C-alpha cells in the first residue's frame, strides 16, 4: 500500500470540523474524526474505488453520516489528500493547492 500524505490545509480543515462538531454536541467531533480515520485506510487499500471529481485527476470519498468529502490524488509514490471539504460549501476552492514534497 502507498503511504498517505495529508496537505497541511486539509489537516486544518479536518481539525476545524472536529472543533465545530464538538462545540455542537459533545462527542460529535470525535465521531467525525473517527469517520475520517476509518476512510483513510479504505482509500489507501483501493484508491481507484471512489469516483473521479469531474475531469480532474482527483477522486472523492464521501464520509458516512457527515456532509464532508475527502478529495485525494493517487500518485506514483503516495496518495495525497488535498482537502477535507464540506460537500455544500465553496466547491473546488482547494484545486489550486500544490502537493507537498
């Protein structure tokens, strides 16, 4: 399996969503975190399983229970998670992000 790399801004989005959900209901942020943590090995094991995002080389994984998508790109050496994005807000804002070395 290829290693997974998370863009720093994607990690910040993930952390922000955790805090936001936790401020609404105690334990909900932890549940969101768990859903993301469960998604990553699924993506890692079969990255071609989830649908492409438009015509770009990116793919998207829809989290269970939460309206969030994980956008990622399978590269030769790794899988790059570019965004943990709300499904209904600011579409494609993350497309200008550059891969980290």
